[in-house]
C-alpha cells in the first residue's frame, strides 16, 4: 500500500491555505478513525455508569474527567493496534476496505506508533489521576483485546467469548476508579455487559457472514449455513442475561424500579433472539441487533435513575 505522502504530490506541497487545511483535516480524520470512535463512545458510557454508581454521589468531577480521558485513550490505542494487526484482512472485507490502513491513508508504522502512544498515555493518566487499580484494569483490557482476542479471530470460533472479556471490563474500570476496590457490584456490571455482547455479536456475524469468511475470520456463522446453531446460542445467552440483569437489585446496587425495568428489557431481548432463532434471516438479525442497542443504554439508564444509597 502507498502512504498519503507517496501520492502524486507531497502532503503539504500546495501553498494554498485551504489545501493545507484540507490535507491536515483528512490526516486527522484518518488517525481518528483508527481509534474506532463509536466503540470508544460506548466504552465511555459504561465507564461513566460504573464510576457514578461506585461513587454514589461523592465523586470529584476532576477524577471522573481524568478516568474518562484515560480510558478513551487506552480504548483508542487498542482500536488502532487492532486495525494495525488486521490491516490485510480488513482489506478483503467490503465494510472495512475503506479504513485508513487498507486504503493507504496511513502507514502501518504510523498506526502502531499512534496506538502505543495512546495506550501508554491513557494508562499513565489513569494511574496518576484516578488510581493504580483503574489503570491496571484498563491495561489488561488493551492486552486482552489486542494480543489475545485479535490473534484468535482467524483461529477459533471461541474468539467471541474471549473478546467479550475486554468488552465487559469498562464498567469495572469506572467502579475501580471511584472506589479503589472491586466488589460484587462491579462484577454484576461486568456480567451484564459480558452476556449482552453475545446476541449482539452473533447478529453482526450473521449479517456480515460472507465478509468474515472472505477475510478468513473463524466465526460460528461460517460453519452454520442454516443459522440454527447461531440462533440457538443467541437465545441461550439472552436467557442467561435475564437473571444476571437482575443482579444489581439483589446485591444492593439498584432498587425496585430497576428490577422491573431490567426484567422487561431482558424479556424483550430474549424475544428478539428467539425471533431470530425461529426465522434465521438478515431481517431478524437486524431486529436483534437493534434490540441490543436498546437494551444496554436502557439498562444503564435505569441503574442511574434508581440506584440504592449506601
């Protein structure tokens, strides 16, 4: 792949201010895309909820801000390193071929340096402005995502289980930053996000099954042509999430309003998964995916609206 600098003219060859600004903006956008901004936003939401629940109204805004900034940098660094490792496979998939590395807008060396710097800076911010526990959990999240989950994707269908571990750690980062410890409440939040991911990712894997096969990723959908096993697993995880979603009310983290709301959301998520199992299709998979985007924000909002005081 050719880098931006090796195209027909140098990056900032033009003396026109507009051209310089446009080139700089395009380069900034390319670097920003490496961080997977939408994923980082979801991470920050779960971190904030974990922090606010742990603090129970006694949090200092500066600590929360530092926790969010540090986590955003670590998550962005993990995204950049993930894209660096998967740059060749991303080039084979229609939905990722336009990313900064496969398209040649950035070079691999630029991406890996950027990812390492973000990860290091974010960890240092968490360690100095929050606490060592939050920094350690954040660093573990990066290591699991980049150096365990990413290499497993072309090797085993169990990569989804492994990938769900770092995916569920952000609320634990927030809780640890606020309290300096990891109690049963933090692990209740972890389990909710952990189990929520499976129907969500199984729906994505079904919708983009041809793309994943083209790239050589080992997904369950690759050896499940009819989708029966995929649908069954989606239902199984949604069913397991039903009681787990009620855990915050049973461990003293949330009140009765949360309990009722979590039960309703869990049943709706289970219903969407069952609908996909009974009629395996892209349409049903997209409905399940949409329901997954409803479930998590709604249950996090319920946690904030109906927390139990100490």
